[in-house]
C-alpha cells in the first residue's frame, strides 16, 4: 500500500517520503480500515517535528483521524468488515491515516452519521469531540453564556464556534485575518475580534460591555491565552485545549483567586464506550437538525499531502483540510 512516512525530525515538507508498505495486520482489540479520507491537524505537524507528546519512533505514518471501511479485525473485536467508521487512528503505533490503509482502535471509532460525506467525516470527530469535551463536560457551559474562541479560524476553533452556537451560547470568535473572520461569521459567530487591531484583553472586555467572558476556548495558549484569562467574568473558565503558539498560558494562581476564575484542562480521552456512544448520538442529532456541520474547507490529493501539512505548519490554512486517497 502507499503511505507517507515520517523519516526524520523537521517540517513536513522536509521529512515526509512516500513509501510502499505492507498492509498492517490488526492485533487483538484492533481493526484495519481502507482509508477514504484523513483529516490534517496541528498534532501531525508537531509529530513531524518530534515535539508532540505522543510521537511514535521513526519511521512512522502519522494522521490522527480518518474515515474509511473496515477491512479486517483482530481477536475480540465486535465490528463487522464493511462497516463505515470515522475516528482516531493508531498513530501512536506508527499506523496513522496518511496511508491507503491504517489501524484503528474500535473503542475510538464511531459510525459515520447520516449527512456527512467521507471527507466531512474525516475532519469531524476529533475537533468536535474536543469541543464537546471542553464546552459540555469540562466547561459546563449554559445557554446564554458568553464564549470566546481563540484561534477560531482553525480546525479546532471552528468546531467550537459552531458547537457553541448549537448550545445556545453567544460566541465571540478571535482571528487574525479577514478570511478566517469570514469563515467564523459563516459558522454563526455573533462577533469577530481581529487580535491584530487591539490588545486582546481590552477587545474582549469591550465586546462584553466590560463584563468579560464566561468561557474561553483556548487551543492557542501563550500570550493569547494569558490575555484572555484576564478578561474572564466572575466564575469564568479558561478551557486549556492546546498550545498552537508553542507554549501553554502561564497565569498566576493569585490572579485566579482574586477573580474567582479557573483554568480547566481539556483532553478528549478517557471516555467509556457508553459515553462515546452517547456523545455521538447527541452530535448526530445536531447534524440531522442542521445545527452542526463539518468544517472541512479544502481537500487535497494523496500526492499533495506533505505540501498541505507544510501550509498548516506555516499557518496558511483556514478551517480544516482533509486528504482523499482516491480509494
């Protein structure tokens, strides 16, 4: 099978090579899918650079999320060959989705909901499950609250914008250019802040009439996360999703105490099968009702994957990109 292997440490355009590999055989508790499409994410870039915590040993195939058809299962797997699924690949073992076939953990995959194409499904599950974990499970948001989304024009942020609207929140999207602003408005953002125009803390306070945000969805970290943490309302929560800026926000506990605010860690993991099925059912209903949709804004061919990942590394991507295998 064709696959893109990471063979060194660096930017995707420099360390990815196309290889012909044997089709992986699923072990006990594992399944294999024929990849129809795979979502591109910042963790894939960080794995190429060797700085992602779950980076496997070289050489490896990255690609955290994919959709496709089950072609084989290992012992103890109750998943029928021929089933169409989407979800998290076994990228930590070097068998990610940037290949014609990949391995998945059945416990981390779900059926593709009606209304999502293969491409849409490939870029849906990780961003939206992360948004669900952050807003519903960890952030405990309530309809009518104010949500600020940092990095709102990216794959993770754009999922949070539309889920926030589906949950009845007032959503303020923070972006850095006009194209990302247009995407967020199309997804239903009530207001868009260009962080280049004014200090972010001041802009958030101005947009909330001085009250501040009830929740901040932060996949960016660094200075942006710190500024937003100082623009929280009483009982506000900074939801720490990621560190696209290169570092986590550093907010003194003293400041949190004085303002009765919190930093809440968010990881879309540790769900039981029953819990995942419940989240999947609720999001499937939102999709059917038209309240949620995939945010894939561009597709690339298998041959063009390294260049597309490099554009993601260079922050030249708006929304979510998916690779199609042509299979």
